[in-house]
């Protein structure tokens, strides 16, 4: 056989690389904003149209590029930020891979105007699908302006894969906020379809937080500050009473890079411990400064994950610092300060075997086991049941008499999670939450088909303030929310008013339930092509279903079991998990 291996042309290699780096308009915005930061800009303007699909522009007043650099910047692995492999362990810039501009130019039409401080004229460059179409001197301000038009114009499959405008806009806002929070000393603006949504003037971190999330945050956050030999922590944490029903406002920056870390997240939540109302998440804006050689930021193409060399010490320090911040502001008066401050680690530990610092850490803690995440709590469900005895709850509408005789005998509840029962076929172990989710899902799906969901609780209108990202999401799914009975309308900006809720929504918890639906909606796989309404219905059912850890009386168990067996799809929860297990006589026999 003759030789068959060929080197891919650059344009193809760049397109492949682009698949990793540029997933959506927001990824391009992030890369361009980071480049502007790396270029020392102090004012960064972002302009998008059509949620970035047709037009994105980032204008900076940074150091600009020479004519040669302007041309080179679009080559793959072209970077001014590292020279040798060793530099990888001392990264202080946002970028270093030299892939972003090459990737963007491979999948879009790009125009760049850039001028060095020392030059009178700048350079203009046009590239489309990796091909340079124009390069000429031009008059332009100092700094760089990059315009991206028609993202994925040459990859229709990727273009079609983009989500709705509201959804892509939400991603853009999220990326914008992350960069803007990380650099409060710089000014940023974001203009969408001609409307300026953010105009953030340079200031301190607190001003930046209130600039983005509203002045209300002045009262809601307390500073956190800790200086240890291993790392420096700075920032703000939200007071427990303002904890969010969604995880949205948790910002962790390591050397000013936005990072997601369930491990550190756990350290913070753990420090809040019992202070948080059930099912809420603390807000935090945390900045960690650490020697770049002690971290590995190179493990993920979009760089939001990180590996710490000495994870356990970092966990202990962050947990302790959070506790101390809460204690200092009398949020937890009972804290033992002395113990919580004694966590400086001797410098000699660097480069030696990582050893546990003298702070109590739960050694058996594994952030990835379900147990750690599922703290038992009752969601106030007992109250609902107490109420339901004198005034029947909407959740259990079916009258016992109307049920066909299923001949299911209920024995009781086990582990506050399972209902034990039997029918003629064998023993039934029923998962109380999943069963209830299935029941609620089908009930509301039927109401929806009959357009009967208009039966809403009459509600005193509730005003709700969302984060910008959540407000976008609400706008995106508003029609579906209306369909299932959430009568919500926009008051302006990020403020909404809730006029009605679906039957089954517990009074007093309307706002919580709506927020929890958003959170659950965001966490559902975005890969599935499910109908929006179904997704929301699933989120709704899972939010208002009885949780584990709730004691059920016989009557309640009876209702759940019988209602489940009247469902069209009895065996599976709306998210595809088993609702019950049947152990036949034979199964039982084999156990003995
Ligand atoms: P990286 O940021 O990883 O180096 P990029 O592809 O994002 O890779 O950029 C390539 C190079 O182009 C950068 O290293 C930098 O020298 C230059 N560059 C990109 N954007 C700008 C900008 N806004 N101002 C000045 N130089 C820039
Ligand atoms: Mg870059």
C-alpha cells in the first residue's frame, strides 16, 4: 500500500482547534476580552448584535500590535506570552496558548484595527476562514479593535447548533461579568443591539459587585481577607440570610482567572454549615492569589478548571477564612477564633511532601460522593402535610373512591426515603421523591394539554429581582413558564412580577420554587433536544416533589403509591430514574 498520511492544511487544523476553543459567541467574547486585559487595556468596550451570532466587537486601549504582529497573531501557536516550556509554570497572563485568534479567524469573518502607542498609523486586517483578504495601513486609535462577523459562517452544523438568542446572550453576559469582576480597576461596557446593558466604571471590588448586581449588595456581603504562606484570599462573601436559591452568584478567581471548583465550593459551603437556610447556596466573590507554579491551569481547553498542588491545605484555609469572615461580622458569634486562625503553614512545606495543616479537616470527605451533596432536610414539607389534613392539598387531588382497586398494601416508610408495600406480584420498594415527581409531572402535563393549568392560586403579586443572567433565562422560557401556570411578567430590567402560580405551589414559597426551577433547568443536560416545556415541567415536578428525609404518614404513602400506579409511565421518574423496584416471591426466595 502506498503512503496515505498527509499533513492537514492549516485552515482545517484551525477549524478543528476552533471546535475546542470557540464553542459559541460567548467563548469568542471571553477570548477577546482576555486579550485586551493581557494587552494592559484599562477601558474595554464590548458590542454585540443578534446575541453575537452576526456581530461581536471588542475595543481596547491596550498596547496594540505592530503590522507584523497583527498578521502573526492569527497564526496558530502564535503568542507573545510564553517563550519556552518552563514559562508554563509562571503564567500570569490570561492567554498563553496562542490559539484563540487563529481559531476565531478559522470560523468567522474577522476585522482588526490596531495601533501601537509609538506609531502614527495603525494596521487594518481582514481575514475570513483563515484567509487574509486585506492588510493595509489605517488611521485608528491606540489599542486594538477586533470585529467578528457571522460566526460559524463556514460551518453550518455549528451555526445551527447555537441556542436561542436569549440563551446565547445569557452566556455572553456571564462571561462578561466574570472578566469584569476579576478586574474592577478597569472599566467595561457591554452594548447589546444598541442598548448599553452595563457601563462599569473603574473602582474597587465592592463597587464592581454593586455595579453588576445592584446596590442592594452593599448590605448583603462581608469582606473576607486572609494572608497565608500558601495563598492570599480576598473578596466578599454573602451573608447567610441572603443566600440564593440558585448557585448563580458563586465566583471564584484564582490569579484573576475564573475557575469552577466543586472542592473549594464545598469548603465554603461547609464553613457556612448550619447558617444557611435549607437548599440555598451562599454567594461569594473570592479571589485567590497563589504562586502559579503551585497550580496547573492547563488541564481544560477553556480553562475553567484547575489543579492545586496542595488541595487539602487549600481546602482547610478557605474553610477557615470563610468561618473567620462570618465570625468577624458577628454572623456566627459562637465561633472559636483562635482555632480558626491557626492555619499558617510553614514555608518549608513548599516542595516537600504535602502534609495536612493543623486544622481539622474531614479526611474522609470526598466531594464527589452523593451523600455529601444531599444534606437531609425537609423543605418544609411536613408543614404542607400538616396543612393538608385540615385542608386537602392540591397535590393530592384524586379522591380515594375514584381509584380503581389496585390491592396494594402499604407497610410503612424506610430510611425516610422508601415506601414499603406489596401487591399480588411481590414486594414493592418505592422511591418517595421519584414517585411523587412522576405523579406531579403527569398531572401537570395533562392539565397543560387540556389548557386547564390556568387554575392558579390567586396571588398577591410578588416582585422578584433576578441576576442579569437569570433574567435572560426567565425571558427565554417565559412562554413555557406561563403554559405551566407561572404568570410572570417583566417590570423592567431584571425585575419581574409574579401574579399567579400553578396549583400545587405551596404558598409563601412561590419565589423559592421559581428560583429552584431555574436552577434545575440550568442543570439539565443541554445536549438533549427535549422540548423546553417538558424540561420546565420536569424541573417543576422535581422542585415541588416531596424530598427524602420527610416523614410520611400512612395516608400520604397510600396516596403516593396509588397515584403512581395510575400514571401512564409508572416505572420511571420524569428524568428517567427508577421509581420502584419489584421483588417477586422468587427474588425473595433466592435471598434465603
Ligand atoms: P494568546 O492570548 O494565548 O497568546 P491569542 O490567539 O489570543 O493567543 O493572541 C495571539 C497574540 O496576539 C497574543 O499573544 C498577543 O500578542 C496578540 N494580541 C491578541 N489580542 C491582542 C490585543 N487586543 N492587543 C494586543 N495584542 C493582542
Ligand atoms: Mg488570548
